C-alpha cells in the first residue's frame, strides 16, 4: 500500500520553506530551489520507503483527485492519501475504486 502526500502548490512550499530558512538564518541568501533540496535531503537521510510519494497539488490535473492520482502516479484502491494544507490540519483518506472520489 502506497502513501501519497498531497501537498500545497509548489510555489507555496517554496515560500514556506524559504520563510523558515530566512527566520532561522537571517541575512543568508535562500537558494531558489530550497524546497527541492530539503525534500531530497530528507528522503536520503530519512530513508523514506519507495512507496511514499510527495505530490504538489498543482502537478495534478483539475477534477477528481483520486482519479488524477491513479492516472498520473499509479495510485491503487486502498492506497492512503494524506491531504496537507498550510491553513488546516492534514486529513487522511483512502483511494477507493478506480477513479472514485474520496
């Protein structure tokens, strides 16, 4: 069973991580690709399982999220989706039958 983290759009992720870096390291320049660098480092150091996928919301086509995850990332019924927001607590839901809405 795979786990898909449905994240805010990439621009929001870059901004949030950039803001954190600016607060922690004031005066130092923040690299333009800070989000990608952080994710790559965490995946390497953290040893994330191969069946964990980070999916920025803006990388999915409009419409049914479960169907888009199935079509674009190979999500199967029973896979877990962690819907992450910067404005609210994360919500978890499972992918049901092919293309079924959550």
